[in-house]
């Protein structure tokens, strides 16, 4: 049989509580109690001195009233006896004023009156020199009747000569009783104030308990450290706003995605980012899930979650590469469709060629092959002759093939001449590709559909003009079409539209240029993009890439 016994229960150690609620409540109660005790003590100390002063002044006033010329006259004409007139008058005044004693003394200090009649005729127990010298005295002292508050004044006759003195005492126990009688009321008020403070402290602590979820200070410290590590370690942008739209927090990834050098803490979001769709999305003026916004050259996906205090937390994800891949997927599908169509066309041409050869029509077969090859060669030569940048030229050749398979004629304007001085060819490809794709979508399906592309340079500025035979853009929508997320097309495989024209405008504005859409002379839409600093400067005058247009600073 096992002899192991269960461990004894751990004894709880008394000490400082760990919970925020308990610590705050205990500290507030200690502070309230200390303040109450201190205030009570500070009140009682001057109260005692004030009561002493009042008692001494009262004794002095009674002594001044008693020291009348009539008493002085009786003092000089009578003997100090228990049944003398001064004793009778002094007792009358004592009882009327509720004094402890009234002593009338002569110049030698002998009593003419006293509460205890056996003391009459004897010298007073305290020094009478001050009042006999003509000075009034207020003091607390001990005598034959114990401790009392005293007032002493000289006794003068009608001629103003001092013939004795009057001493009046107020029982000190009565003064102390008044002080003690005030303490219960004071303690009651202090207790009421302490109780109110305790209730307020409890309510505040309970509210703090709810807000801190009853955590300990060590837990809060650990959570803050974990939060900082998490926010600055994750690869997703986080922006926290308060109820007035000011930035509470912005992690490192959010600063990178938004192109900011500082976190802008405490500043309004409009002041940090400027006006635009990104601010509208983050502040909640535009609502929805997985909202698309363009910031600089980045495509961002934003989601916003309101908080209980009226603020919000927004997350940002970089969708630039995914968007690029999605567009490449769309282009690939378009090329696949075009290749599939070309495959059918190629098969038809091979069948035609085979028939010509079987019929021994050799000359007609040669002419047929020459014509087919010449058309494609002419298109490529036309593009490369006017567009010297290889990436842009390759893009236009590919787009011309796709357009032909979709029944749209893509031509290069005679005025086109783009030198091989493009600083950022990929950005130029993005601009041209987006505008040509939109033009094909707009012109496709119409009769005699066509697109015309014109590219030329004005110094270091590149100007792009694309005209199509589509339905055009109504005037009220000519600014709306450049808004992120706005589109009239069905969603593609990658799930988002309304980014192409927004990116085109952002790229142009980033270079200090602009975008414009207007009605084409023959109907349809005409898109114009001006890209300053898109081309490097000419090395020498008369460079083969010299533009044919004069530098006018205006879009023709």
C-alpha cells in the first residue's frame, strides 16, 4: 500500500495584490483615509487653540465688566468677609455669566471674593503683580480650583487710581468638553467623506477592471511588449485611429506601404497622407471589405474594423505583385485566345497552300505565302520604325496581333516617334498597356473598330495619345473613371477591376504630369497622358531620336 500523502495545501501569502483593480482600489482607499485623517487633525489643532482663545477673551470680558468704580468703592470701604457686599456682587455676576470664579483682590493680593468662601481673606495663589501694575492678562493657568482660562484686569476708582484687581476664571474642562463635543460631528463628516471617497474609488476601480479585463500589471506589461513585437514584426500594415481621426499607431510595414518616413502619431490622417481615396478608405468614408486603393506605385487592399471607443483599426496588404500577376494572367489568356484563333487561321492558310500546290498552281502559292508573311512583317516594321524603345515596341506589336484577332485595327499614328531614351520602360509599358487594353475593350464588337496610338517626345517629356472608335466617355464620368475600384467591366479571374486607369494617373502625377480624357474628333474616346521626365536628356543636338514635334508645353 502506498504511503505517499498528498502535499499540504499551499498557504496564501498576504501581500500586495497583483490585479490592477485591487491595487488601484487599495491605493485609492489608503490615499482617501490618509487625507481624511490629516484633514481632521489639521482641523482639530486650530479648533483647540481657537476655543482656548475664546474662553480667555470671555474671562477677560467678564473681569472688565466686574471691575467697575462701584466695586472699587466697596473695596476701599469694606472688609474681606464672606457676607460682605463685594462677595455678594461677585457671586451674582459669576452665576449670571457661568464663570468658574470671580476674585476681587486688594493691593496686597488679599481676596475680597471667591467661590469658596473659606478662601476669602487669604492671598491669591497666583502672582497678581501684572494686573496690579495696570496690565490686562489672558492666560490658562492652575490655581486652587484647578486649571482654568483666566482674565485679569486692574480695579480703578473714580479718580483712575488702582485700588486692586479682578480675576475671572472659566473652567477649562468646559473648554475641553466643547472640543470633545465637536469631535463626533467632525468624525461623522470625515467618515461620510471617506465613505463617499471609498465608493467613488470602488466605482472607478470597477471601471478600470472592465477596461483592463482584470489583468495584473505584469500581464499588461507582457501584452504591451508582445503587441509591439507583433505590430512591428508582421508583414501587414496596421493603422490605428482614434474617434477624431488622429493616428494612434502606425507600424513599420504601414509606413513602408504608404511611403511615409514617420508614423504621424497624434496627427490627423488627412495631414499625414493628404486627400485621396486612401484616406477615405482608412477613415471609413468608403465602406466595404477588401477595398482597393493605390498609393504611389503600390496597389493596396485595406480592411477597417471599428473599435468600441469610436476609433478604428485598418490593415493594409500589398497587392502590387498579385495585381501584376493577375494582369499578366489576363494578358496570357488573351494571347492564348489569339494563338488559338491564329492556329485556326494558320490551318486554313496551310489548307489553302496545300490546295494550290496539289493543283500545281505554284505561282499563286508563292504569291499567297508572300502576302501573308508581308502583312505581319509590315506591322512589326511599322512599330519598330517609330517606337525605338524595345519593350514598348514589343508591347505594341503583341497588342496589334491581339487586336487583329478581336476584330480591332490597331494603327500607329504617322506623327509617332518615341526615342530610345525612356527612363523607366516598365512604367511606360504599364501606361501604354492599360490604355490600349481599355481601348480594345471599348472598341471591340463595334463595326469597323479601330485604335490609334500616338507616342512622341517633347524634350524629356513623353506624350501618349490613344484614340478609339468606342462609345466614348460621358462628361460626368471623365473624372470618375480614374477612381480606384470603379469599372463597368465584369470581374476578371483575379477578382479586382478599376485599377488600371487609377495606376496610370498615379504614375503620371508622380512624375508631375497629368491624364485627360475627352471626346475624339470622329467620336469615341481620346486619352492623353503627359509624363514629364519620362525621357533622359539628349546627349547632342540632332540626335537620331530628336522629336518631330516642336516643344510647345501643350498637348496638341
